[in-house]
């Protein structure tokens, strides 16, 4: 690990200002992703700004009937919150399917959204990777890419976004509240937060350098049955090959978002109108234009089968 300096920030404004003052700075929250990247010298910040002391560690009701989740709320706390379990069960289930109890106790809401891909070549500094070193090439294309994206990828990068929580947040139409380095605040719908890889896979979100996430806001509860189904190579402590987050109403209408298939949580609202026609029609619309590799073509079938399992579970009234 390379040497770095460290400071604790007491307010979001202080954190944002410190970022502007110090070249090569990064925010650190739980550190469960960033510290690993630093140890492997994939990311080598010159300065760490610890945001654990800025507040924003509570879950509060909003005037609109939703919830405002502070950026520093731990994944374990969020999953266990009685309001989340009752009204946003899909979020609680997605969180509990991720990582381990120990990691969830440390990992934060903002850090989870901004965690980096798990592409093995991204983690191997001996291999070309456009996301790690722009312009160096993509080792996954033509390499081992069983875990990689089947849709929305580019000739520069076929990585997936690894977060389970982000899939549920996308399903629920969450918004991200931020503070920019100049103190300006903005609200970003999560549908607009993540970029497709295109020619610049190292730019993963629309956040500007030094833009701090302060909260994530959930709209009013949707009601209905909440299901999160994660398919992975082993039963726990593994990232999703494919996951489906769904909210299904008693009349059979609903929403579904898919994880493990793209550079961002994948949701196609037009596909949701086909829910009543079953998983095959819905999966075809969700993954229209998919370009899987030889190794990961199974994911296209897996999405359809996972959706099918989710719809069947909904008919039986359970997750
Ligand atoms: C072994 C292992 C297994 C895992 N399994 C899963 C899994 O199955 N599913 C899953 O979803 N996740 C999994 N994870 C990932 C884990 O959920 C993330 O590491 C964690 O959520 C990151 O949160 P953090 O607070 O520790 O982020 P950090 O490591 O502190 O930060 C991550 C990134 O977010 C930025 N950041 C943090 N806070 C802010 C802020 N407020 N504003 C702007 N930028 C910010 C940091 O600069 C950094 O770039 C796993 C991790 C490990 C190590
Ligand atoms: S898929 Fe993306 S992250 Fe993986 S090697 Fe290619 S450019 Fe890097």
C-alpha cells in the first residue's frame, strides 16, 4: 500500500472543501471496498477524508411519506430498520443477501452504491483494464468472462455493477442527495446515477469529483409483495450471477429490476407492463439487444428462470 495522509471531516461542507484543497483525495466511509483497492494498489489516494463523523447516520421519515436514509447508515442497520422491513422489504432482503454480517455492520449506504466492479482483471494489476488504466484495453473481452455483463456493455468494458442494494434502490426509484465541492446541493434519481461504460468505463457515475452523497431518499411505499431472489455460485458470501428485485401487486402488476447483468442495475419499465404475460415475455423485453459472450450466454436464460421463480413465488404469496 502506498503512503497517504488522513483526516476526519466533521461536516459535509468540511469534507467537500478538504477534497478541493487536496489533490488525489478520496472519501472513505466503511472502507470495506476502498481499503482493499488501496492494499492491491488499484487505487492509490494521496489523502483520505474520513466522512464517518459528518452525521447523516439516521433514517428519517420524509414529509412525502417516504424515508431519508443518511449516507453513513450501515447496511446492517438499514436492513434491520422496522420501517424498511415493513414497507421496503425488497431493500432489506437485498441487503441481507450481500456480503457477510461483519461487512454489513461496517458498510455504508453511500459506499455500497459506489463500490467498484468485481471483474477479476480489474483487481489484477498485471492485466490491461480500461476501467483501472483508461486506454489499456479490456482483458475480459476474449478472456474469462462468465460473470460479466450481457447487456449495456461496450467494446471497452463488459463489467457488471456488484451491489445488491443498488438493484432494490433502482426498483424503488430512490434518489441520491449530494453536496458538491462548491457547497451546491442536488438530487439525482438513481436511474440517472450510473453511467454505461461506453468508451469511458473509468467514469462510473454522474457524480463530479468531490461530490459527496449525503442521503438516499425513498419515495412513498409501493405496497405489494416484495421479493429479492439472488442466484450465485454458492449460497452465501458471493456476488450475484443474476438477481431479481420485484414488487408485485395483488392484481399481478408490478415492477422488476435485475442485477448481475449490466454496468448498472438493469430496469426497463416497458418490460414491467408484460408481467401479466409471464417471465418469457418479460425477460425478452428486459434483455432486448443483449449481447452475451459464449461463456455468459447462460445468464440470459437465468434471468428468465429467476423471473419465473419470482412470479411463481408471488402467486404463492411468499418470497
Ligand atoms: C468479501 C466481500 C463480499 C462482498 N459481498 C457483497 C455482496 O454479495 N453484495 C454486495 O452488494 N456487496 C458486497 N460486498 C461489497 C460491500 O457491500 C461494499 O464493500 C460496501 O457496501 C462498501 O461500503 P463502504 O462504506 O465500506 O465503502 P468504502 O469502501 O468506504 O467506499 C467505497 C467508495 O465509495 C466512496 N464513498 C463512500 N462514501 C461516500 C459518500 N458519502 N459520498 C461519496 N463517495 C463516497 C469512496 O470514496 C469509495 O470510492 C462485499 C465486500 C466484500 C469485501
Ligand atoms: S470488463 Fe471492464 S473492469 Fe473488466 S477488464 Fe474489461 S475494462 Fe476492466
